[in-house]
């Protein structure tokens, strides 16, 4: 009886040791956001809540960010391992300095930049912005492409009155008539639409991708050091993240709930609406042609040409393919 009891105790201790070792074995990864939590950031929260990262023996910590440049800096300096940022911002940075960060997986295969106006403004196209007041955030990567999209539509920066304001003030400025139009990502459409309707007004979205600007945008980027020192962890993370993207856009309501569980101040229904409104940034004619999760040399080159022109950079400043490393994507 005593021997049986001792054996049971030993087995319990062994099971406990195995369990604790398993928990300790999970690889730690710091994921860098480039902006505030919202529908477009949902996949990383979904990956945690749905257990996709845990299935790959990963424990993911999410770090807040304040724009593409901030996210790039934190990955380049080793504060974060992998994260989301605009591949255009990465290319521009690499053209000017040796930034040890590369894109490893495409997320938005179309540009999210847009003008937003009220229907009552009478503005129906980008050409109608001549002489109008345009408000934007000082942090958005959209600003770099503004001169280019204006040029593609027969305008120049001197044709508009550009003002910069805090991101949270943009929609109220438009709704109250302090500005004729605002610049933001289409990821904000659901939120802005709700704010406009609350004031008894109707919102119109004018995506730049419909006006000549077609390129890769938000992507999964990673520190080169992280990729070199922990390649297996990187592969497992990207595999889980790809699964998280697919789940998010197939189940937007659940994705909203998952994000809300981790960030209670963000409304689940708004997140769900945002995800539905940006579906075409993730799944579109580009992904139909090239496949989900695939960068192509042709589109990378075209993206660089847009970035170089928008930022006044020489076309031969970099080989844009060096900004990408696709060897870690799921097979």
C-alpha cells in the first residue's frame, strides 16, 4: 500500500515537472504593432485567443506602436522581433540607411490610403479637391504618397490646403466642417461612418487604390537578427500568423470578440465592421493571381517605383528585392 502511494506521488511529481517544462519551453516572441489596436491588427490577437501561436509552442507579447517609422525602429534595434508595418516605409528607410529589417509576409496587397469626405460636400472625385482644405495626421505613411496620387489625378500639393492634426481629431474636423476632407486608411471607415451617422451625416470613402495607386502596403516585417538567430521560431510564427489572418477574415465577428477580450476599450462590433470593410485589401485580384502570402518580384519592383517617386529617391538607391525574404513563409 505504501509502495503504491509512493509510486503515485512520484508519478504526480513527474507529471508536474513535465507540465512545467512544457510551459517553460514555449518560445517568446515580441510582436510590434505600428498603430493602435483595430480591425487591421486583429490577426495577432486572434492568434493568441484561438491558440494558433500556442499550437506552434509560441508565447507572443504585443508591443504598442506609433506609426511605421516607430515600428521599424523598434524592430531594427531589437526591442521587438517581428511586427506589422508599411513595406513602403521599409523600402524608403533602406534606401537611406542600413536598416536590419525585412518583409517576410504580405498582408495588404492593395494600398489602404484614402480620402474621406461628407456626401454633403459635393466632392465626388480627387479632382474636386482643388482649392479644398485637406487634414491629415503627421504620423501616417499616406503623406508620402499624397503628392503622387494628386499628380496621377492632375493636381499638385499647391492645389490643396494641407493641415496636420492629431489622428483622433480628423473625423470630428470633417464632421464639423473644419476641413473639407481628411486623409486616413480605409481601416478607419467603420469608425468614421459611425461618427458621421451619429451626427446625421453620410460618409464617402475615396480609396487611392481606385485612383492609380496600386502597391503592397502593410506587411509582416522582421528583424534580421531574429531571423538569423531563431529561424525555426520565425517559421512557426509566420505559419501561425497566416492561419490567424485567414481565420480573422472568415470570422470577423469572433475576431472582434477576441481583440476586445485583450483590449476591452476597443468595441468588438467596430472591430468586426472594420475587418469586413478592409477584406479587399487582403483578398483581391492580386491574391487571386499570385496566391495568398506570396510576394512577387514584379509587384515588389512596382511598389518600389511608387515609393521612390513619392519620396524623391533615386530608382537605383536599392534593389527592392533585398527588402524581402520569403524563405520563412508556410509551405
